């Protein structure tokens, strides 16, 4: 069966930079794909490209985004508006900036239903209460008349999720959905997302810095570095046997996972340096920070290879390292 979403060789260009390059991945129906990578690796721009909401200065320079067999890049603005919010929805990191501060949450949910589902005012209001119930907001009949500032951060994020899933989208893009929340609330919100994914049969693109989140909630993982995919794996394979030097660094630097792995080759506890703009540079984008870099790494960008089933890596010098996982901590 064709995947729900298939992204082929996506390149996003600003006048002086290409922050996403040659990126390909796909997501099956109901699947959770995690995209990880440090700040500036191009995760949010990728999400915005899927929604066709890139900043004005940015263009999709090349590539293809197929959703349910349709090429999103060929849709006109009206067709895309129709799709957005109904078939593909997105939740952002900071719910306060995405909610309207002077409109009750009930009305904000109802608006979406009126636009996309053509529900009457009354039907939309009733459905808004049901949606608040669906996202486990207590006393939804009362809460529906609250304004965003009357809710806690976690509750606001639940409202954002209610808006996003109001039309039962086939694909939900969650860009750092819990970063702004307390750690205890984070797990609740992610649990909720996962439950809704199953109940509504949604596919989820989960963008996160947090590898602990990936271990628990993802079906497959794309690791991005400087706008490129450097590794892709099933979570268990990624954690037990990270292949790309950048992935190894990410794992070793992850506070939640650090104690669960004991790398025998003494992996880095942090990755020195920062993402440099790879624009115009030859060679592997990770080379300036890679402890294993060789002269040949400067010659050309490493191609993705398939070292094992369900596995991709863009480093010709990778050799499997042994890590001993703490099975209970990973619950894989
Ligand atoms: N309007 C813009 N003009 C030029 N470059 C931009 C613009 N917006 C983003 N970028 C660049 O694109 C790169 C990727 O940005 P993006 O927001 O996708 O990163 P990210 O992986 O989501 O990071 P974070 O984890 O911090 O959210 C960054 O290096 C950023 O500087
Ligand atoms: Mg981002």
C-alpha cells in the first residue's frame, strides 16, 4: 500500500541558504514518525513545508510531497486551505501564541468545525464540548466558556490538540508539542496524543529534541543534521546501535537516556561545536564536529546507504558499536 505521506528529495531555499536539503521520508497510515535533530537542523521548516506554510522568503526549491497520492506542491491555495486543518493538522510548541486570547476556547474549536465540517453554530458548540472531553479536559461543559488565559499550559496544549483533531485529520504534525510544558505534564500530553492516534487512526509526525520521547512513542525515527537526513531507523535499532557519529553524539548527550547506555567506545558526552551553515560547502555537513572525520569526508556529501533492513545512514565509515540498553527504561 502506498504510504499516506511521501516526501521525496525536498529542498527548501531561502535567498541565501538551503536549510533543508534533499530530504526524503514516508509515513504510513496510523504511524508515528519522529524527526529529531538539534536546533537549526530544519525540523520546523520541514513541518511548515508539509502544511504549505513556509515563511514568505522560503521556497520549496525541489522535491515532491505526496499526500494520499496527491502532490501537495501542485495544489492551489484554495485546495490547500481545504486540506489544511481537515486532512493535515498541526500543533505548535507554544499554545498561547496559537490561541486567540479574546475568544473562548469553545468558540475557537467551533470555528474550525464550521469552516471545515459546515456544522451549524449549535452543532459545533456541542461538538466542541465532546472534543474537550476527548482530550480529557475536566468539566468540559464549563471549560468551553473559558478564555485561554484561564487555563494552565498543559490544558491549553490539550485545547490545541482538540482543535487539531476536530476534523479527524489523517496526518497530525506535532512540532515540539510539549517543550513548553512541565516534565510531568509532558508525558500526559504525549500519552494523550498517542491514544488519539490510535482512536482516530491518525499518522503523526512528532518533532522533538527529546530522544526519551522517541524511544517511547515513535514507530520510526529520522535523524536530521544541518537540513539533511543522516540516519533513519526503528527506535530500538537506533538506541541499541546508533550508526551515524552524530546520532551517537545525540544519544550520549541525551539526559534521559545517558544512564541507560554504556558505550564501549567512550562516545562523546556532548557534541562539540554547533551546526554551521552547510551552504556552499563540500563534503559531509557533520565533518567539522566529527571525531572520526577523515580527509575524504570533505570531498562530497555522503549518500544514504542501507546497512540493514529499515535502516539508512549517511556515513561510509560507520561501524556498529555495542551498547547495552536498559530494557526497562526503554520499554520497547
Ligand atoms: N526566515 C528565515 N530566513 C533565513 N533562514 C531561516 C529562516 N527561518 C529559519 N531559517 C534557518 O533555517 C534553519 C532551520 O530552521 P528550523 O526552524 O527548521 O530548525 P529546527 O530544527 O526546527 O530548530 P529548533 O529545534 O530550534 O526548533 C535554521 O538554521 C534557521 O536559521
Ligand atoms: Mg523548530
